[in-house]
C-alpha cells in the first residue's frame, strides 16, 4: 500500500521548517567562514541584525537564531546596547590554563616558559594520527613551576599552520601558544580533550628534566580543536615526581 501523502495543511508547514533550517545554517556558516578566513577578527563588530538580514536575504528572526547559535559556540559575544562582536580566543572555553599547581597554602605557583627548539619533521606518531597531513612542527619547551620543578612540553602543529604564524622569535615561543594561534590565524581553541597517565618518559624529556634514562613520570596529552571541530594542535607534557598539589581545569 502506498504511503499516504501529506495533507494540504501539513506539507507547507514541513516545507517552511526545512527552508528555515537551511537559511539558518547558511547564515551561521557564512559568518563562521568570515571568522575562519580572518575577514572578521577578534574584537570586530558585526553589522546590526537588520543589516545582516538584508545582506543574507533572510528575516531578522533567522539572524537572531544564527547569532544565538554562534554565541553558544564561543565565536561571538553580544553586549546589550553595544552590539555583537567577534570574541575569538578570549572567551573560548579552552583558553583557561589546563594545569595549575598550588602550594600548601592554596596559592597558585607561577609558570615560567623557556623555549628549547623548533623542529620540522615528517615522523609519524600520535600527533600525526590526530592532526593528519604529512609535515609537522614540534615546539619543545621547558616550563618551570614556581622555581620548584620542571615540566617538559612538546607542542605539535601542522607544518602549514606553523608557516602561517610568520616569524616567531624566542619571546613569541615562550608565550601562550594557543592564544598566539588564535590571534594570528583566527583559529581559537574551542575544545580540548586531555588524558593523564603514568608511564616511561622519552629520553629527550628525561634529559631536560634531569631524570635518569628510563624513568617514569606524569604524562599528559592534550588535543585541541578549533572551528568546525577541526584538529588544531597536539601537546604532550612530561614531569618527574613532585609534591605540589595539581589542579586540572576543565
């Protein structure tokens, strides 16, 4: 038996719903592409709702829904009486420090970053499985925690993304790399997955940390995502034994 057709009243409602969803997706995608390409950068003000409606040939209601969707992703912020702005990396939920160490009184221990090297390579590993592509750049740094102990960090990017960052001096490499990528490439870190385990530390990390070869310690893996859930960076942190309390921020 053939399926019953939509009634004359039901079909137009279904069609309108589908068309509305398509327009909403189209507007959201268009604004996301502008942020992704750098046409809209952190702090830029978007046109008014009315201007956006004319520009995209949709209703103001559709614009309002599209903007609300982008607010939820962290890409834009809406300020009453001022307008809508590109938030970029400043409000991305992954912009917080993922590791904090505190002393016995509960006070945060400061972190001091020292760049060690920048290496281009095609060797495969967990970073290539996550990032994809053929060429990669590994930024090696040592992070001193309050003058008490060190962390060894390997921060991996695709070769093309690193090239787009332009010239980087030592001072740049010793800043927050997530913020640097967000500012220079308009690629904010919107999500980070992280794992902690205890296991053997690689030889280069053990050497930098002053540990014996074959030593075991804390290993933390972080996988950062940007717009459209695209893999952005892969990072590994290594540490030997420490007595300070560790706070992992989600």
